[in-house]
C-alpha cells in the first residue's frame, strides 16, 4: 500500500510539474507575441511620423521656392524703377541716385540672380509700358559727352591731344607740249609730309535742362617737310627743307546745343547744334616764303613758307543736328552739319616770294556728317566705331587787280575717316577718351590719334 501511495504521489507531482511547464510556456508565448506587436506598432508610428515630416518638408520647400520667385520679381521691379530714374537723371543731366532702402535690400537678396545678368545693362520700363534694355549709366554718360551732348551738367573741363600725319606726293610738270605729244621741260616729284600736334583746352557747361554751351581753344604745333626732285637741274637730285615746330593758337570755337526731343522707346534723342569759328589762328595767306633754289633765268625752282598756318583765317558758322539712341548693348549716334565761311580780304594771296597780290578769299561751304555705334562693355568702359566725312566746295579768290572771282582748281575736298574709339572712367569725375582715325581718302589725314581727359567739377 505504501508503494502504491508513493507512486501515486510521484505521478501527481509529475502531472503538476507538467501543467506548470505548460502554463509557463503559454505565458512565455503570450509575452513574446505582445512584444512583437508593440514593436510593429512603434515601427508604424515612426513611419507615419517620417512621412508627415517629409510632407511638411516638401511644403516648406515649395513655400521657399514661391517666396524666392516673389523676391526675384520684387527685385526686378525695384531695379527697373531705379534704372528709369537713372536714365531720366542722365537725360536731364543729373547724377544717378544711389541705391538705398528697399532697393538695397532687394539687390542684396537677389545677388545670386543678378550675377547671371549682363553687367553692362539693366531692364528698364518705359512710360509707354514696354520694356527695353539700357546700358549702364556711366557708359551712357561718357558716350553722350563725346558723341552727342550731355545737358544740365556742371562745368566740365577737358584737355586733349591730337596727332595727325599727312603725306602727299604730287607730280609737277614745268614745260609745254610740242605737237600735243612730246613734253619739253622738267619733271619733278614733290613730297609734302606734315606732322601736326593739336593741344586742346575745352569747357562745357549745362545752362538749363535742354541747353548747353561750350568753348574750345586749340594750340597747334606743326612740322612740315618739303621734298622736291630735280634739284640743281639734275633729275636724280632731291632737295629737302623742314619748316615749323612753334606752338601757336589755332581757331577758337564757341558753340551751343539745344535738346529738341528727349529719347523715348521709339525715338532717339535729337539735339540742335550751332557754333562759331573765330580766325584767331595764323591764316595761310600773306606768309612770307623763302627761296631755296632758282634757275639761271631767275625762275623759282624751290621755295618754302617761313612758318606754318594754324587756322583758316576767316570767320565761319556751323549749324547741325545730332541724335543718339540706346539699344542695349549698343548706343547708336549720328550727326550732320553745314559749315559756311565768310569772305575776307588779305594783303597777299600769292605764295610767290617775288609778287604781292592782294584780294578777297571765299573758301566756300562744307557738308559734314558722321554715323557710329558704341558698345557699353561694363559700368566704366565703352568701345565705339564711327565713319565721318567732310565735303568741301571749291574755293575762290578775287584779286584786287582784276576784280573778278576766279575758281581755284583742285580746292574742293573729300575727307573721309574711319574711327575706333574707347572711353574709360578713371574716377567719378574723370574719364579717359581715346580714338584712332584712319584716312580713307587722299584729303583726309593718313591717320590720327586722339587722347582726351574730361574732368567734371
């Protein structure tokens, strides 16, 4: 009986342990399932939060882009308003105002976008509501000052230097034709080379918004070399003489300009110009000549003047018009004028040292015109190309001995020049202006070089 009870007790203990183990296993499985469920819920919550953050980030990025676009538009409007004010100030002769306030904030905020824009131009809104491109203010101002007229400006003083080179060869025949076929006499080649320096002092002042006055005083220094073949009766010999070197005043010019129409989107700025040339320089008439060589029959073979002329010797008036149109990045300019010279009496019209022939001179009239284009490379510098031409009518003389007007053969002229120029702003008040002129016709200088320094007070 005792063994049966012991076995039953052991069996009961085993059943109890097995039941406990089963309960523990079930509890362990339930705990594991609960933890997995909690992890899944956490992952889902994190995923939802990330998606929400991404959505908000996309919204913020979209809002940033919208704000950036609005800021760019506002900056462009502010810059356009400033550009209009600057161009109006330039057309009226004033200085462009500095950027302040909202404009400064807009320019600073839009610096990244402005860096991609062309530095030599800005978008301007015209009064008609259309848009156009205008070069930067300083470049326009310099081009206006040199190629057109800058109105309503303070006093501007200018010093300049011009060098021009002339070289002319002329075949001279002294003799007569026998039987209309055989030339009897001497043949010589004359070469006249001249180097001319002109030192210019000019002043310009804006009187009103549409009226400007100017005066120009030139100082002329000329060296001329004369060569003549056949010296001493020998065809192989060449005689040469040089004259000049002294600095003397030239013809002073005083003028005025009136702005007829200001520039608009469809129309260029047009100005009327008038000037008076005063005979303050040495006239080419009445200058004594020096005889260097004579023939056996006392015929003058070679003679040269004792000094060089520095002016025309007569009064002249000039009337014309000029225009300028800005088309970014180009600035178009053109001018046309007519010059009338007045008759004047001189004590000697003949260049012969042995004779004196007093009388009147009529140099005739001249037509001048020019066209060109300038490019504003940046705020301080511009380049230009131009073509100009001067057409002179024939001159006449009326010796007192005869009282009859006589035309001078070969006195008409056509001087055409192609020019390449530049302006560079050295400071707020000073600009360097350079120009190279290339003669296209025999009456024009072979070439000329000009340098100017306008200074605004």
